[in-house]
């Protein structure tokens, strides 16, 4: 029997690239750079992760694909366009995540349950159409590789929607009223980087767990949802 190479955590960052985010291009680009450089600076951490960055609007576009940040030299480039289709996100992940997990296992790795970090500044423009693929994606009987989903809402994104998106209520966050959107984007990426570093360290312990840090200037959406 072949020896296992190690345990990996596939992590997916879903960044809203709809037109309303265009004024915050610098903040989003800087946040993605911070994330990638932060993982490169921690090679022991990066070795346990495979990072995918996806930009979404009317469709989903790959900005970074299942990257080992110890060896990845490029940085994600964003492109703003279109509306805010949550349906496109979950339809994409329904095929992408199982395929990624199969490939990593074929390479000799054990794979921890994937995690999705979802950032949006608006309500879904596809109305309720996203709920069907989301339901299939998060149903562990239908999708054994179903991910854990963490969601952060800024701008016009509403707390009840973020609560629907996540897989556990305590993983839904919204920016506090009055928070500058650019600053909220920066805080999201600071918390995301810290969460991945802490989760990677936990993978090497006897009790592996996902660590999720609440971004500064955000509150739990469940408190807002009432």
C-alpha cells in the first residue's frame, strides 16, 4: 500500500467581481496579494494547503487553481463585470470541488474537508435560483466532499442571506453599519489569512479542526438576522 504523502486542506476564495465592486479594485487586489504573500512566508503552512481563487459575477472565472503557494509565483488578477450570480458560484463548486479532491487523492494525499470563503457586496441577482445547487453542494449524502462555507457580507449584502449561504450559523459575518467597504475588504483578507494559517497548524495536531477568525469591524450575521 502506497504511503500517504500528507493531509491537505483545499481552500477556495470566492471574490465578488460584479460591477459594484469596481471602486474597490485596489483593496481587493491588495487583499489577494496579502493572502498569497502571507502563505508564501509560511512554507510549512502552505505545504498543507491548496489555494483556489475564483472571481464571480454573471459567471465564475479562475484566478488561481489549486495552487501550492510554496511554488506558485503568479498573483491573482481580478476583472470586474456583470451582476452577482450566486447560482454560478454553487454550480461551479459542485463540479470543481469533487474533481479537485479526486485529483489530490490520486496524487497520494489524504484530503481534509474543503473550505470555501465567500465575499460578496450584494444580494444575489439570480433571486432564489442559487438555493438548489447550494443545497446539493452542502448535502453530504449527495456530495461527500461537501465543503464548509464561511461567508462575509459587505455593502448591500444582507445578514439573513449570509446565514443561508454558510454551513454553520457562526460562520456568517456582515460588516458593521458605517464600515468603509474598502476597509472591510482588507479586514476580510487579514482574517482569512489568519484562519488558514491556524487551520494548517491544526491539521498537524492530534485534533485537526477548521479555525475561523471573525474579521475586525464585522459582526456575526446570526445576531443581525434576528
